[in-house]
C-alpha cells in the first residue's frame, strides 16, 4: 500500500529527521511488545490518544478500511511496535502467512520548535504533569506536538492501495493505546527521547535558560562546580582487596528444615533453598542467570521438572498440587508441561501450548515424506500431523516434536526426542 502521488512526493519532507548523537541513540529508539487482544470499540482513553486517532480518521479515504484496522488491532494482529524519531514500524498480520511490514511517518520538530516546547514544559505545572505521564493541552499546543489531519504518512508492504490500508490503520490504533500508557513515545516520535527531555528540563530549571541539545542557557545563576583536577586530588586509593573465594565445584545442599508444629513446610524450604543455591552457582560460574526471561508459568514448570520423582510419593504429589494451584493450573496440566520441558525446555513447552500456522515449505513436505517411508494416514491441522495414537508437531525452531495419546481420547502427551526429520520423529514413537 502506498499513499496517493501527491502525498508520496511530500512524504520525505514530512518524515525528515535530525541525526541523534551516539550518546542519545538508545534513548531515541523504543520497542513496545505486542499488546494482547482487547475488547470494546474505544481505542484510546486519554485526550491525546483520541486526538491521535482523530488525525488518522479525518484523513482516511475509506471508513471500511478503518473499521477493519480497528478489528485487526483488537485481535492482537500487530506485532511489537518500534518508535524512532519520525517513524513507527511494526509487522502486522493479515490474510497471508507472512506478516506485512507497516510504517507510519510523522514530521520531527526542528530545534527552534523544541526550544519553545522545552521552555514551556519547564514550568512547574507542566513538568510535574509530564512526570505523571500526563500531557497538558496547553503544552501540546505550544509546538503542534500532536498530528493533525494529513500529518500521518502511512506505508505498507501489502498490495492494498487504500489510504491508509487496514494494516496501517491497525498500527495507528495500536499506537494510540501505547500513547495512552506512555506519552513520551509521542515526544520520541517528534524527535527526542524521554531521558534527553528530562535532562534538558532539569538543566533548564538549574540554569534558567533553555536546555535542549544546543547547550545550557545563559540566564539565571550558574551552579557551583569543582574542577576535575581538584576532584582527582581528593581521591584516596583504598587498600588492596583480598582475592575472592574460589567458586565451589558444585552447589551445596541446604540444611534440613524443622518438623516442629507451625514451622514452614520443610519440603518447600528445601526446594527454595536448593533452587537459590543452583541459581547462584550458575551465575558465579557462567555469569548468566538461568531464570532470567522466564515467565511465572515457565519457571513453575522448570521447578517441577527439577524433581523427576514428583507424583510418585505423597510429598511430591503435594508439591505438584501446590505449584500448579499457585499459578491457576491443574496438577495434570503441570505434569504434561513437565513432560514437554524434559522433551526440549522452553521451546518444547511452547510447542505444547501454542499452535501456529507454519509457512509453506517443510510442513507441506512432511506428509509425502511420511507416506514414502511407509507411515501414511497423518492428518494435517495447523502445525500438527496426527493419527489416532501419534502426533507430530512442528516447532518454530524447525524441529518435529512427538506426542502420543490413547486412541479416541485426544489427550496428547510429549514423547521422544525432537528431530529435524518428521520421519525420524515418527519412527522414534512407532518403531522402525
């Protein structure tokens, strides 16, 4: 989708951006994770979010595409959104397996406009509002912070020539929700990041002059300073520190808990202490935290998977029940997830719980390959190939994961070792 010729010719001027310094590069790029599906017609709750959608809707040429774009946004079809000065970028899923690359352009403010905006924002009532993630209307009007009709320039890799197409409309509606949560994303789109703005406002307040990238102002009293050589002369070296203790070869075992009435559950204490010891030992030896990045559910499965005897004794059955109940799951769901974790960790757990639609290629070739190996009868559904008792699931990592179920019950449990070849994965379950 491309804008009409007259808008296309004006797009470069509208999205022209000043080059940030190397120090400000990270502050001038933000990526927001995909938003979960939501209900209701309202796409924005703040006044500036509604003004953003108004700018989109008043310049749109087809209300029907706007309605489809709202539906796409509500269904969670917009992937992570990246905002940089003058541009919003995201992949938006549509009717085809491959998502479309969608962009929205907006003119960045010039240095003179930023000076005027920062001078107005330095007022105590505006500064405190910004710190509370609020945008006063008077401040937004100072330098036309919000876009007007025709200011948003959409572009999309889809073949639709609407202005905007439904994918660009979905990205705009999703952006309105992001602006509700963090209005500094709007300032970033206009050219400057949050840390850069707050530093400039503090500098403005301390010097009495404008605090943009151009330097501190000349008005007001200057703050007292200390020359660098004087500060260096005041430095006093500390004594030599002793060498650190060597890292033990393996984590230690925690002491036994108390069985006294009213004391904490000794099994739970042993679990927590053992996990803490293993996590600390891994961090000391590798510098990596093995739990970092796990969701609560993934960490719960990892904890249960660390105790392979769970479910065989009364105490370990209690552990499964308590862990599952703490995250709103059943003990059977946890046991199935543990089997997936043993099969292949986080990737296998995702295969268990997240069906998806693979693109054309390896999945389409799997059925004929199985039939040629004498293993016919597999029925395709999304990323799965099934017989009454055996199922193969294609993971996003390109591996095939085996599952088994009693015929007619549709209670699939992970079995076997993941394989790059569907025939190999099936043979591991069925035998040669």
